[in-house]
């Protein structure tokens, strides 16, 4: 009987010291929604789109402050330069496969132009990130359509988030095992502001997996640079999306995004030459939202100062680390393009972790 897939906490893998939100997901940040469009067709199509919406309103008219960082730049992140310049996001964030980025961006433009209140809009900066799922997915078929991208947006909802081999994580590989979509959250105590931080990842990278300090990759003989290891687990990419309700400037949101890479490093990532490793962080706090009215005059707001950001940094590191574990733990074994099979991370030895160094 197959061992049921479980989230990391069900295996007693609970990195860090801070508590999670209700769903232990990016959707614990009020207003954030996530949707997936999954394409699983025949014996060679294993791909999809994942959408993250910062809030329920017109995102173009209520832009959110944001920051983007690059760990290793072998990737395609449409819209990053305008975020770098202006420190704001004006569309949903879409994740998909490498060759579907232009199509997804086109869909985002269509969606934004169609929103009530955007009748006079003549410039849209779509945010689309990717990882390459070509090991399990026949990526050159380019089956992701604008309808696929729009489906992910329309399906976006709050609450529990589907993880593993779904949406943009359908065909991904992580540490040589099946990767996918993962999410997690952290909630600060009232004394530290009571803010919520959530992370969502599209995991498709390599390295030497460790889980909350357990050397899983070494113990199970699956890791980058091992002589017999095939190319599927030595390279790859990750997209890390961070949301928070803390009122932050775009400068400090960029600092939050950087801590997402620290959470990635905790899992044993190699951040190799062919890896595209990106972090995007945004704030949903209403007081820092860049509405049309505020953009037309001088305005001021209270924000979390530099000296109080460290607990938020810790939250990002912990949430990102656990989101990556969830992407692995929830993904099932998959066979795809060219009859390649990528095994799921075996959960039985992870569950038996009473002695962290004797799996």
C-alpha cells in the first residue's frame, strides 16, 4: 500500500520557532488568493500555470509595493525591471514553464485591460516567472494558452492551497525527486506587530536535500555531484513569492525577498550555474497601497522601520524553507515525456526521524 503524501508538519518537520497561520499557506495573508491551471495530457504534457493575486480589488488601480531579488539569473522573469525601478506590482503574479512566459504575460495584459476602471490604460507591466519543466513535460509543444493562464486567475481563492504536482509545479523536479508547488506561513506575536508572512514556491532545483537539519539527500544517496546521478537533479530553478500584511516600503520588501533565498539555502540548494532563483515580495497592507488618488498627490504613511524588520526576516526564512519541503512532500511519483519517471520523495524514512542522523 502506497504511503500517503503528507505535508512536512505531518512528518514532524517543522522548521523554525514561529507559529503558522490557520492554513499554513500564503493565503493566511488576508486578501491573497491562489489559483492553478493544470495540464496533464497523454504521455508527455505535464505543465500548468499558478496565479497569485495580492488582493480582491483592481490591482492596477491599487498597486502593491514590492521588491524582487535575483539569486542566480538563469531565468525569465517578465516585468522585473519596472518593479526594480518603481517598487510596485500592478497585476497578479503568474508562474508557468519557461517557454510559456510570453503567452502568460499576454493573458495578464488582456485580463488587466478588461477590468472595470482600466478602460484608459495604455501600459501594463505583467509579472510572470518560470521554471523549466522540460524533463517531464514536452515543453516545445507550448501547450499553455492564454485560456490556461486566465483559468488560473479565475480559479484563485483564499483558504487551503493545493500543493505538489499542480499548476506551475505539475512537471517540476527538485533535488532529484518530484517537486512542485509548496506554501507555508508564519505569524508574529502581538509584541512584534502581529504580522503574517506567507511564502509560495515553484520548486525545480538541485542540491543536497536537508530537512530541518536532517541530511536526507546524503542518507538516501540522492544529491548533486553524485557520480551516478542523472542531469534531472543537478540543475533547475525556483520562484519564491512572499506576501505580508506588514506595512513595508518597497526597499524593505526587497530585503524580505532576499531572505527567501536564505530559506532556500537551508534546504541544501546548490544555486547552480543553470538555475534561475528569484524572490518576489509584496505587502497587502492598505496603508501602503498605491491607489490612483494617492499617486496623484503627496501622501504619507506609517511603515515598519528598519530596526523592527528582523522578526519579519525570520518569518520569511522559515516559511520559505517549509514551503519547499511541502512542495516535495505533497508531490507524487510521475512519468512523463520520453517515458521518464521521477520518484516522489520517500516519506517513510523522513517520518522515522527520531535519530536525525540515522534515517
